[in-house]
C-alpha cells in the first residue's frame, strides 16, 4: 500500500459508479464527481452489456436471468456501451482521475463482480425510483448489489420534482 497515493487519507478513494445513460445515473454521477473532487478519489464508470453465452446453471447469472444476445450482436452492444462510457467521460471535469470498465450479464451481478476485484472501496448506485418495468428491474439490481457487495454502497435516490428543480 505504500505506493498507493490514497493510502494516507481517510475515506473512500476508489469510487465505482454504474452508468446506463438514465437521468438517475446523471444524478448519481454528479454526486460522485463532487465526492471524487473533495476526496481526490479515482472515479470508475461501469457499463454493463448482455452476455453472448448462456449462464452456467446454478450461478448468480442464471439465477438472475442474464440477458443473452447472439454472438454476432455482442461486438456492437459492447461498442455502444464503450461509446456511452466515452461520452460520459468526455462530459466530466478534466481534473478528475476517471477510468472505465465494462461488465457483462445482468447489472446486479456485474456490479458486484467488478466491486469484488478489490479496485474499488465504494459503490455509488443510482436509484431508479418510480415506474413500472424499469423500476422492477432496477429495484432488483439495487437489492442484489446491497445484499451481495462486500464494499459499502451509497444509494442515490432521485425525486423527479427535485431533479427538475436542481437542473433549472
């Protein structure tokens, strides 16, 4: 740890933020940028793409119904996810230490898997609030991350009226 420039300062210094292009992600990212600046932390943006291979029965991906795509579509999906990550990075202040990572499969298990690499010490997770199907999927993701993550998780709730007032 002697070579880790974050080792001497208290608090989280390696922030993981899953991004999907939603307004809720933008809210969580604004908070993450503020924390990263204040703590002089590294910010890693995680995009998650569907799998091309079926999940192994009995694994977390199988239990959570990993999305599957034909292999010929996977490269395009990955390219789009990487492009979305690059666009997000381009909008961030240039004084931040920003990295990107690409996960595969269902979002919850992919976030937990990335967090388990030991590179991150805090997940900043957008909460997708109200809605129907989208809410159920994102609610499932948040619960999975909260239940299985071995590092702290900060859930960033968004109230639609609040978002409108903050951005106005």
